[in-house]
C-alpha cells in the first residue's frame, strides 16, 4: 500500500502476532507460595488431584501456575502416591464391544 492511502492504520500494540491478536495471558500466581506450603505430602489426595488432568496425567506449570519448586514437589508426591496405589497411573479404559481379548 502507498504511504498516503486513505485506509486507516491500526495502532500497533505489543500483544499482536503476525496472524492476528494474541490471547491475553493471565498473570498466574503459585497458590502454594501464597499459602506458604513448605512440603507437599503424598497423602494429601485432594491437593494432588487438583494437579491431574482428566486422563490422570500431571498438568504442566503453564496451566497450573505453580512455581518450579512446588511443581517438582507435586510431581514427586504424585509419583509416590501412585507407587503406593493411592492415586491411579492411568484411568480405566473400556474396550469397545467385540474388540477385547477372546
């Protein structure tokens, strides 16, 4: 386009990409840092289930908002709870009708 065109130009903001507007990212705070948690216990199942996905996978830091120190504690506690059969490794999957072993 020529520089003297009549089309209005959009003001440039810092959160735009080449393909369009980027979704505004929320500023997440570590909940465990706010509560001043020193140690994540493997027996605290309500806390640990909060950091699991629907498929019993450990959620990453970018989704949960935890800091690196507490994310490591959560992962270690989840692995211990799984080893002691307090938490599932995976969810129970059903085989479709007629697809199972004979």
